[in-house]
C-alpha cells in the first residue's frame, strides 16, 4: 500500500474549497518544503500610492497582493516564519494527519475569503507606514479543528512528503 502524497492531497482539498483567488503550490524538492501561495488583485479606487516589499512606489487601480503558507520537512529544514501566514512542520517518518491538512485548508479558506473586506477596511483606516497583511490566528484555527473532531470529520491517517526512493519505486 502506497503512502498518500501531501501535494496531491492538498491540491484536491484546495480545489474542493473553491478559493476565490488565484492559488498555486510551489514544491522545492531539494530543500524539503513547499509553499501554498494565494494571489489577489485588490481594488484601489482612490488611487492611493503604496510601497511594495522592495520599497518601490506603486499606484494602480488594482494592487497585487500575495501571501503564502509554508509546509516543511522538520527533519531537514529549520524555518523562519516571518515571510508566511504560518509554517507547518511535517515529520518525515510520521507525516501529518489528513484531518490536520483538512483543518488548515478550511481555515485558509476562511482567511482568504475575508481578504477583500479587510483590504477595504485597511484603505479607510490605514495610516502611513502601516502594512496590510493576513494574519493566522491559532484560536480560530483550533476552533475549526475542534469542529471537525466533534463532527467525526477529522481523519488521523498520515499524509507524507513525496520522496524518490530507488528501491521502493515511490515518486
């Protein structure tokens, strides 16, 4: 019996949630991590000027915004979370529970569905120098996870990083 590939499982879960933004999965096989990236085109009706991450000024009617979550193999990589909504460690030998992935994707759906409203609030209230960002809440995530457990929709079956073993034939 083969091991469940986390990339295939995540793609299926994300497609099932019908995210209202562009998304993609970027796999870095040599560094043992992948990112799930979410991209938005956010309205800028008043033509405000913003600085991007590199300090460049931009003034568009639609502002590009990207955020991501990192999944990494904890046995091979140490990670700084500062560039991500969250960083999720996954054991090479134990994997991650399917239910945990399902909870993460449900929570990401919740987070991303509110981005446009939060952006419009940001436009109305933001002062100079304030950055717009999507923030992870452990409390909100745990509420979703708890709901899945209580309704018997949390599956403990492990899901693993893809790997290439010459003898085992796994790809």
